[in-house]
């Protein structure tokens, strides 16, 4: 009397002589029983995979990457503002009464009146505009987030004509999300409650 023994044990215990065939796994997909797959994913592994996928999708929805600024090539490096230039504080999110222009500090010089350029924007690694890197304002794109690619703590605009600019200059921390307007040319501004990284010319 024979009884069939599966890989999990005999199907019947009432046997005097039990034939126990070896448990042989199919060697190719063609040998699998119809509708049967040899690949088995334990329930706890499947649950972990679904949870990880859900967390990844949630992170994708919630993540708000910082805007990336365009890095500029400097005109001059390692210079400092003249000690005669006035020094003022510039608070983050401040906007002047003229949000689309940069004013002169007084009367324009008669020998250079109506001359917007040359005009240079300096970002400084020290307060009171020391250790600065300058950029030619005449060639910079407008309404684009720009960066000198280093942290700065003071700013000034050098304009020999003292005419002022027909656009505003905003500086701010990394991310291009918040700015402070630089109100006047030929004036040094110490950044207050922020470390500068970005700037933008508007409009």
C-alpha cells in the first residue's frame, strides 16, 4: 500500500510502507504547474515595500527644492569701499519708496550727468564693504536670480555719475525666495538679519 507524500509531509499516516519521493523543484519555468509561480514574497516584505513606496511618494509631493541662481563672472576682486562712503543697515524684506529704481545720493555730477554706466555692484565678505567682489551692471540679465557664488554681508553700488539706476537691485539669502532692496547708489549697506547669496535686477 502506497501513500503519496508531498514536500510538506505525508498525506496519510495509515501506511505500512511509505514511499517518500524527493521534493524536486522544477528546473525551468515550463515545468511549473499551471498557474503556479515559484516566486514568493512574504507578507511582511510586501507590506514593507508598500510602506516605503508610500513614504517616497509623500516626500516627493512635500519637497520644495530651492531655486538655483545663475553664477556670474566678476569684474574685479578683493577691493574695499572708500571710507568716505556712508554705511547704512539693510534689513531683509525691506523695499524703498521706489521699488523699481535705485536713487542717487544727491545731485548728479555735472561732467557725467545722465550717464547710467559705468556702474558696478559690489558684494563684500566683510561688514562696511570690505573685501568685495565687483560686477559690471551693464551686462547683467534682468529679472533673473543671480549669485556671486559666495556669502556676502555687505553691498554697495558704485556709479561715478551718481545718476541712479532705472531699475531696482534686490539682494537676499540663498534660494531666491526673499530679498531686500538696495535703495541708493554710492552707499554701503550692511545686511541685517540675513547672509546674502542671491540678487536680482528689477525690472
